[in-house]
């Protein structure tokens, strides 16, 4: 394991702070707590306001000279061992890789979503899984306006993916790609990324000491954005057939659809501590997402609170949740199967406690900061040693 590493984290924040932003912060803090030097260089989408800035961003998504110039100033005044890139869209762009190579710095790239093989980032179209762009025909995303239903936004991203696929950017200018799950790894390999470049390292929740079982109520819990991709519409369809009440935490475009549904107790947006307390109160988490997901922090947080998860049998959820061990999985296209499994959780309170304890064991084995730090440093050590050997 490395004694000390000096790393530059580069990340483009989102207008609405999400899981990726939290992960970047948590990883940098984890490294700092353990004696490593980390500088976090962030770009912010709120800079894109005027019509002129939007036009500029349309072209710079493919290759941004201005962000390259700004990052260069940071590199000139510091002595880093490597660069760890998280989200580079839309302001940073793949130009970061060329700059790293100029300074002979290895690049680690974490892929939190599927953007480099799917301009819409979610492998989803019209609320259904879609893999049409994986093999490189990105015009599908333009035709269906997969990025925020915008023709020009979708075109810009399709051009970015197309140009960098043709240049073989992902395989030649990155030293190591981090995926969050084995499932995601398989999709990126299908999309042309070399298997040798990819390693799997999940997200984590900081270990807070032994989390003893709390006094719970027979309640379901949903935590997330109230939007189609998170499956809230599916949950609404199930409402009349559920055997218990569900606490709903979050905000989003479908929040008004929850009005008048007496089995849903809507809390709205809550802070992390409030969510944590609700996870100690509920009997199980419901996670009906209709897209593959990256690695949902909500599920890891549930596991860290001894809370089993009832989720759609899809993508990351299918890999993380062990059916009839740490939760239950249901067929997304079969509404009755979803209803049956949620009601199974409502009607088997003691069994959910067993599943919750198993989920907590899985958290301890796979998703703590201690486990994650070891994985991260092993990745850094590998790329640094490989670069050193190449130079010799």
C-alpha cells in the first residue's frame, strides 16, 4: 500500500447536487484523513447561464481548451503523483487527458454513469432500458433527444462520444477506469473499453461504529428523486394494492402526483441525518428504479442501517441485493410481482430483520471507508508502478 500519494481530483459539479458530488467529497476526505495530499479542483454548471455561454459549451463538450488552460495553472504550481477525474461533462471535457499526458501524470477515471457509451448517460429511452448507442451509433440519441429532450444538447454529446470513440481516447489516454459494479464493467466492455483498463471499486458509507438494531415500525421507505427514472410512477401504480404505508422522502417533478394517496406519507426533501433516522425507523427500503443505476448510495446507506431493500431486478440492484438474503427483487415489467414482493416485506417483519442483519454484514465486508481506502490505494499503486516501469 502507498505510504503517501499526492492526487488532483477533477470534477464538474451538477446544477442540482447529487450522489456523484457527494462521492467525490467523501473520497477526497477519506484520503486526507489517512495522511494523503488531495486537491479538489471543481467546475460548476451554474457558470452556463447566457445564450453565448451555452453555444460555447456546445462545442467545448468535445474538447475544451479553456478548461485545459485553467487546469494547467493548477498543475504548474503543484507536484502531483496522478490525476483522478470524476465527471468531466460539460465544462472539463476529455482535454484533461491530453493535459495529464503533457505533465506525464497517470489518469484514473471514475465512471459514475454511462455517458461515454450513451449520450443520455442512463441507457434509457422513454422510461425504458435502451442500449442502441453502446456500439457507437450515437445518432439514435439525437433522433430521440435523449439528453434533456434537447436536440442540440443531444447532438453535442453524440459528437463528443463519436469523436472520442474514433480517437480511441478512452483506451489510449486513461491509465485506469473505475466502474462501480461488475454489471457496469460488462456494459463498458460492450461499448469498446478494454477489459484490462477497467477495475471495479464501489462507493462507500463511512463506518460510524457498530450500528445496533433500533426499534422499528412496519413501514416501507422510499428515498430519492421523485421522477420517472427512479420508478416513482411505478410505485404510484402499486399504491392501492399495498398492505402498509410508505414514507416518501425526496423532491422532484412527480411530487404532486402523490397528493391524495393515503398510503404514502410524504416528507419531501430531508437532510442526511433526517434520512438516517428514517432508515432506523422503517422496516425496509423500496427502490423501484427503472434504469440500470451506477451504484446507488441510498442502497449502501440502507445496508449500513440494517435496512433490507426491495428493488427492481435490474442492473446494479440485481448485483448488490441478494434476493431472499439482503432484500427482495422484483420483475420491473410485472407490476403484480412488484406488489407481491413489497407486500411480502410488509407481512414478514421478523424476516426483514434477518435480511437487514445480512445487509449490514455485506456493508461491513464491501462498503466501508476502510475497505474502500485499501481498494483506492491499490489502484493508485498499480497505475504509478505501471507508469514507472514504462519510463524505465
